[in-house]
C-alpha cells in the first residue's frame, strides 16, 4: 500500500481530537476500505503551546491557515473549528484550491451551503457535511443514497439535544424549565448562551438542511417558521400527557405536490409514536417515503466521538471517490425551484388550552365559534379552576388549515366568554 | 444520455412488480443519479399467459431462465423469485456469467451467502442484498458504510414482522396467540405454515446476516441459538409489564473482544427503551458502536414497495459502481475468524417466573439457592395463587453468565419448595 491520503484539520477542539483518534485507532479498517493510508498532515490551532500529550507532533500544528489550505499534498480539508465567517472563508478557499471539504458546521451549511456546494460542483470537489445534522445518525447519506429510488414526502426531526433533554426532564421528572436549563449548562449539554437552542434556531438550521436534501430544493433558514420551547409550561405537558401526547421540539419539512413547508415548533406527538420515546439528549429523524412508508433513524445528536465518526465516514467517502476518480459527482445541487406552501395549504391538528368563564352557555359559544371557522374537534377536556369561577378547557382539533386556525385564534381572543388563550401547539404523528 | 443499463428480473410476484413500477416511476431521478437509462429487459415468469395489464410487453417475459441469465446485454440480475435451491443456482450462474446480482432472499443469503460472495469477489461482480433484512430499512448499507469508522459491539433487532405483530396484539389488546396468528394469516402478515416465523428461524437468518456484516465474521444459521414465541403466555406479558418490560422477539448479536454470541429469543426490554415502541409489523435494528454509541433504525420490514425500494437502491449502487469501473470492490468478505462465546462468556439479565409452595421458609430456601449459584436479584414480585396454597414468584436477576443461570434453572427444578418453573426470558436494553 504505497498511497497516502493527506488530511488537513481546521480546528483541534473536541471533535477535531476525536477525528484524529478515530483515524489512528481504525487505520487498518480504513485503509482496507480505501486502499490507501490516511494521514493527518497539518492541523490549524489557536495555541501552539497548549499541552496535547503525545497525540500530535509539533510539526503537525500551525497557527497559519494557509499552511493547511495551500499545502499541495493535502487532499482533504476537515473543518471542525466552528464559527461562521472565518470557517466559511476557509472552506471556500479550500474548494477553490481544488481540495475536498468535510464540515460539521450546520451554521455555515444552513447559511452558505448553496454557495459552497456550487463551488464544489464547479471544481469537481466533494463537500460533505454528515456531522452537521444529528451527528451520530448517518441521516444525510441515508436520504441521498438509501432512499434513492423513493420520493420523500415528509420529515420530522428531533434534532436538538439540548431542548430534548430539557423537555424530557420537565416531562418525566416534573422539573421546571429554568432549573433543567441550568443543569444542562452545568453538564455541558447547553451553551452559556442557550438562545440558539431554546429558541429553536439550531433545529431550524438542521431542518433547512434536511429539507434541502430530501426535497432537492434550496431551503434557507428564512424559509423556516420557528418557535422555541421557552413558553412551554408544566400545565401544557400535563394536559398533553392526559390526552395521550408527549411534547417534543420537532422540525417538520413536508411536501404536497411541488410545494413545501418547513417549520420548527414544540409539537405534541402521540405516546405510542416512536418519536415520543426519543429521550434526553438523543436525536431522531422520522422520514416518510412514498414507497418505503415510515422509517426512523435514532442516535446521539452530538458528542465528541459520534460527531467525529460522522466526519470520518465522510472522509472515507471522499477518499473512495478520489481513488475512483469520481469526486464532485455526489455534490447534490437542488433540482427543484423553491415553492413554499401558503397558510391555506399547511394542514395540521392543534392542541389548544384556554381559560374561559364557567357560565352556562360558554361551551355552546365556543363550539359555535369553532364551527363557524371550519375547525372541528377531536378531543375535549374541561377542568374547573378557582372554585368553579373559571374553566380550563383543553381541545385537540381535527386537521385544519393554518389560515383557518389563525383566524380562529384571533376570534377566540375577542370572544367574550374566553378569558385567555393560554397555549397552542401543533400535534403530529397520529398513528393509523 | 446514450447509455442503457439492462436489468433481468428472476420472478415477477409482488416484489418483482414493485421493482418494475419503481424503476418506471423514478426513471428521471434514477438516470440523474446513475447517468444512464435503466431498462428491465427480461423477466423470468412461471406463467406466460397470466394477465398483467399493460405493465409489461409480451417480449419481456420468458419461462426460460437461460434467456435471462445468458443474455449478454443484461448487466444485472435481480432475484425476487424466492425459494432456496433454484434461486441459489440461478444467482451462482449469473455471477459466473459475470453479471451483478441483487437479491431479497434472506434464506439463500443466510445459507449460501459466503459461497456466493466468494464467487462475486472472484468475478469482480457486486452482490447486494439490502432487501433481505428489514426491507424498508437501509440497515446493511448503514452498517457497512455509515459506521465505516466505528467498531460495532452489539446489535439487537426486531426483524420479523409477523411475530412482532402477534406479540403487539397480545400485549396491547390482551389477545391470545392462536387468535392473533389466525388473523395475521388472514391479513397476509403470516404464512399458511407460520413455523419459520413463530419459531424464530426467519429472525435467526437475518441476525446471522447482520452479525456476519457487523462483525466481519462468517456466521451461519447453525451458530444462532434460537427460541420462538410459541410458549409466550399472557401471564408472562402481564408480569413483564408490571415490572416495567415489553416482550419482543429480539435477535441479538454481540461481541466482547474477538468472541461473539448470536441468538434469537423472546426478550423483555424496558418500556422506555426505543425497541419497546416498535409495534405491529414494524422492524427495527438497534446498533451499539464503540464510538457512535447507541443508534436505532426503524421502518417497515416487508411489503411490496419497501422491499422493492431496497432492491432498487441496490440497483443504483450496482450501476454506479459499474459506471465507475469499481464493481466487486464492495463485496465484503469476512475478515475475522469465527469465535463463538461459551456459555460462561454470555452474560445477561433474566426474568424468571415460577410457582412455589406458599410455606414459611420458601423464600429463604430460594434466596439461598440463588446465592449459592452466583445469581443476585434485582426485582421480586410475589403473588398468592389458589387461595394462598401456592405462590407465583416473578424475579429479575442482575447480570449472570448463561452457564450459572442454566445450572440455577436445573437446581430450581430439583428444589423441594418449587412446584414448577413456568417461564424464563432474557432481559436486555437496560437504560443507563
């Protein structure tokens, strides 16, 4: 085995270290698959002096990006430094230099994926990003290859570990949002600034990537309607549970005809749905294919070795392609023009919790209002509050268009017997 | 696009028809991926006269296998005829003629997989069989490619839809085995002779295939210890549920160091384990990788279009490889020598239900016996039966070697206070 494939690493934090470890530990298996030795030649770091044990030799490290990006012997650049602008520029430069690129960076891919894939395509380079969505689950490869001969109509993903951990703890242990968030931060599941996670932005980036691939349609972050979990209360979880649902932050991408909808929101899924048992920091993506029906892919969404494993799988693919002389063939350029559904075309069931005056006629007034707005009801739960002065009413609707539902919500707020609409969630995943 | 890839079909039943339909419906997407047109040139059928609508032209059909196997224009043979000896011979002949082969036939692959893969390897042909295990789940590809840089230590699979349907109905609806089996036969989920399903043989074939690939070690059907679901009673399900478990027929392949164990048996998994919510005819494979941790792949295990989709995915792979000139590279020949664990090396928890005399001292006698045999207990449930003359005792052990446990079972049967050991099941999938 004379051939050597040289890899350049941008960044040497947790994931970068994992990548190096896996390459060294699985050298035999990798070279058996690729027919060449894999060597990490150069690593871009911030601090040359930091103690890294005997994991690397000093001559592998550099603080100068061009020593990695301009090295003619380096075939593949692995970007695991994080951040947005700098990472994007390095990746762009690498591709323009004819190097294949692997990244774990969902932010860059959600924002600049099309631009980078375009350059990769022009330069006949591979650009792979399996680790950017649900690190430990080979979901992107599955969508592209495994379901090659199917037509995907819908994807539902629990793709943010932090919020799933928080919701699981709130649901199972009855804990409060703030309390669990603090613990998650202490455990390293949540960042010091948790906004991107709890507001649903991280999940939105990932569902945009999934939608783009699954529907072969360029979907940007701006196309995703986003709602996070900060307003989810323990009452919502409790009543959801009583009506047979578990609360999850779900990214949804669905397609009817040639139009799509992409969104992220706290969603109630039936207890018996496989997504309902995806707990703690685990991720899962539920895929509906026209031919194959319903499939789900479950695994760790992050973590050093799961993410590094995804990166190394991409590396194997890149190196195989290079040896076969087919690099760049697999850069998937979206085939379809973007067409987003209007609110009239988005259909869903909803869970609705409201406080109303507990008077004779309240229920009749409500049902009349629902009826007028084309919303029919599947489940109803009414609980007296405040010694009967108030009624807590929890409803699950049948399928309704978002347009009709939003009008209904407005009417409810104007309705005299209604004191307050407390909360409203989409419900998805009804089992047949 | 001048190039045409010709496919020969052996068999034109449910799956064969599905394959043809998918190829025709997704012609655009397929040729976009492969860069060539896919055409089904010849189909081996039993009956030339049967009405097949306008799905095929008469000249595509033949009753003569050699018209398919010897046609120089045909690149790939798709075997979807079922059965064992004839299918094996045709596949062998096709490979010897230098044709790539795709099969959905788990029986042939479990029995003659090594032989056929060897020939494929020698002839530089691809031999793919994704549809043979969990039709709608691209699990074989995932194991080989997605987890390329990981080391799989354990797989647990619900890989037989019929038994999963029966157990789900028994558990959720409290129905009886015979009753559900009859219904499953009427619905077409179970065969007229259900032996291979309910005795666990079908699952055993699939777990042998999974183990062979996942551990890169040639595992035959004879290496799988098999127990079916015919003895599972409603009491077992009820007490299992009370102690927090759901009963599933689980194929287990696990590896410690360089030794493996492969088995199929009714197994109790904790309610909160993702495998517990795999219901009805669905399949799932839970994979433990050293780096990636725990992942699960869920989907339909059979059915016309799911199976046909898997076949067509293989077809895409074969045709890509052919165009790239790398056919045969991916035929995975096992790397490791087969080493099976002894009973001393197989460790597990067990659920045990027995009837004992309800006398003072019974429990002390039992616990002494457990202690003597190195078996410690995690959960205990005792229920009086027959107006207190009898005690039904249900136990869950801590991890114990199969050797110690089997000795214990024998001792229990000899023990005076024990009237009868009613049942015993492995329990797996304890969540941390």
